[in-house]
C-alpha cells in the first residue's frame, strides 16, 4: 500500500468517533532512516493533515534543520484528542504507527514524550520513573519487528512551556554519541 493510500485510510478512519477532531498521519521522507514519533495531532496538525505543524512543530523543525536531518514524522495517535490520547485511541491507531515503522524501517527512532516512548517500546504502563531515566539515552529496541536505536526525548511542548533547552524554548542539541550514529543515516 502506498503512502497516499494509507493516508486516505487514516483520514477515513472512524474508530475513535467522539474523540477525533481530525487527523494527522505522516510527513517527511518515507525513505528516511530517522523516525520521529510524537503523541497526537493538535489543532494546526489537523488543519494540514500532517504531524508537528503547530508551535511544537516549528520548534521541532528548527531542531531538525540545526542537525540537517532527513526524517520521517508520525504520531502515536492520528486523531486530535480533547486532551491526552486515551488507551483506546492508542490501540486504534497502533496499526497505523506499525505501518509507518515497517514502511520507513528506521535505524533511529526519536520518541518525543511518554506516550510515544510507550508506543515505540510496546510497554504500557512503563515502570515508575522509567521515562525520565531513559531520556537522552541510546537503547536498542525491536519496534514492530524493526531493530532500531531509540533516543527518547521530552515532547517539544516541554521546552516551549519551561523555556529549558539551548537559548530557552528550543530542543537541546544532541549528544556527540548520538550524532555519530545519526551521521551514518543522513
């Protein structure tokens, strides 16, 4: 199935009736070896039907450009939740995330936020403090049958709301260790 066909399937999905306010499925390069996974669509993402298009997306885009990445970007939940995605939404969208992972076949996955980290690992609930202990560390995982490295990071909204990061409101630069690994996949 092509990206266009899968996008049409996502746009026509009605599993989350009552939750969904629109959908955002994928953007970027389907052949990229770096995959960014976010939590769910927001208001701007729904408008453009693509993930990370709002304020968080602008913050993420600046970070991608600073590192000169060629990336694929998707979300755990394609629908716009009213607040946080429910377990039902995550379960309903799991086949779409699995399709992206198996189509892109990333070598490095950046899960942004707890929801993305849980989905990429396939573990819910995560042990207490697991996410904070694993943030900014490289791990090897098998995500949907694809062997990849993960480098979990807080969601871009964290850097925007706290002003933390390089020059405030920016996602921090990556460690030299992960940059060496990524250099192979640019």
